C-alpha cells in the first residue's frame, strides 16, 4: 500500500485560536501562536473561558450588571495580550462562559479554526495530572492542537515528525511541513519499530528463525522502503534538511520518549490516532500520545487522523 496515496499539499494555517488562562504556560502558547500567525498571515484569536457560574455569583451577590462583569473580563484578557505581545498585536480577544475545555473546543470546532494552541503546566509536578486540561480538549478537538509546555527557547531547532506509517502519516507530515516553512529548521522523520523478534511474546517469534531465513533483512528492506517514500514526499514539501531516524524497541513508546528528550527538539508532531505497520501509535488516550503529553519536555503538536 502506498502510505502517501492521498495527495499531501502544503497549506498555511489561516485561523488560529489560543486558549488563555493567565498561567505562564498560556503566555508561552500566546507567543508561539502569534509567531505562527505572523509568518502565515493567519488570523489569531485569544479566548478566555470564564468557568460556569463565576460571573453569576458576582452578579447575584454584588448586584452588578452581567455586562459590567463580562466587560471587565474582556479588559483583563486584552491587558494580558498587550502585556505579552505589545500594543500592535492585532489579536482578537474573546470571552466565553462555560466549562472551560468544552467551551474552548466548541468555539474551535464551530467557528472554523484550523489550529488550537494551549498552554498547560499547572500540574507539572504531578505526572498523574500533567496535561489534564489538554487531554480533555483533545478528546473533542477536530483540528491539530499545539501544546506549549515550556517557552520556545530555540525557534530554529529541529522539528520531529513521529510516524507510525499508518493513515496518520499524511496529516502529521503536512503539519510538520507547515511549521518548517516558518523558520526552515531541520525535519527529523522519527519511526520506532517493534519487529517480531522483539515482540514481548518471544516464544512465538524465535530470533534464530528470522536470522536463518533472512527475514530480518526482508523486514528492514520493506521498512526502509516505506520510510524512503515518506522522505521523498517531505522533500517535495520543504527545502529544509531532512533526516530519517529509525529505531527498534520492545517498548516503542518509552524509546520514542527517550529519543525525543535526548535530542531536544524545538517541536514534536504526532498523530492522534492510528495503529500503524509497527504499532508506534495505539489507541490515543491509552498510548503514545498521552505519554508524550504527560512527560515530554518539548512543545507537542497533536494532529487528528484525516478520514
């Protein structure tokens, strides 16, 4: 099967939404979203969702008009954006009320945004809670979600496109290429394979069988061919240097995490769902993507599978 049989085209982000909750991470998210929007000529909207009932409590207790409270909330958001970006930011500010992750994603889905940018570091000291807000948003978002968990320290650092060689390959590659077009960093195509001889059920796959019959060479030949197809497609999309990183592991998820942390990527792009040729990405909420959200030290762009 041709992994890139569906036509992959280069498109710029046109309509970006960034969620603001006044944390340090949301400031990082705003700075990154503004940089992408400025380079792509995209419209950028900053949105703060006031938790359901918060304004109503003030209105009822202090007998203040609802509009006065919403105007105050909007003024606070505008002040935060100006403080972060300066007076000439050209960012639209929007206040909503509701359950924050539901309302933010509803606006992103219903109003035609093609990128949602979030910051989420409130619970970084507790891995069980890290990325919780982002994970809630990702369950429902129909567009790529960029999670900023730290400031952009090296804008020209390499970008990693994590490939499972499934149908998620196209959208992951396309979004990585979009980001490479902004500052022309190196692009690393990263794939972690779990070959049969490293399968946990080793009793079913004896290593010597693969060696004696030359099956390991055949396996690598097929895998190398698939990665070469992806590399060639990437070369058609961008002019940046491209490097293929192929690893083998009994535990692809943790090997991938170790590789990404050791390389110190500026940004990592990964598919949201997909069971690939070698099983890099499994069921989204229980697999690789959630592990990276909770533990990766680099900003992460999570791309949904395109049907």
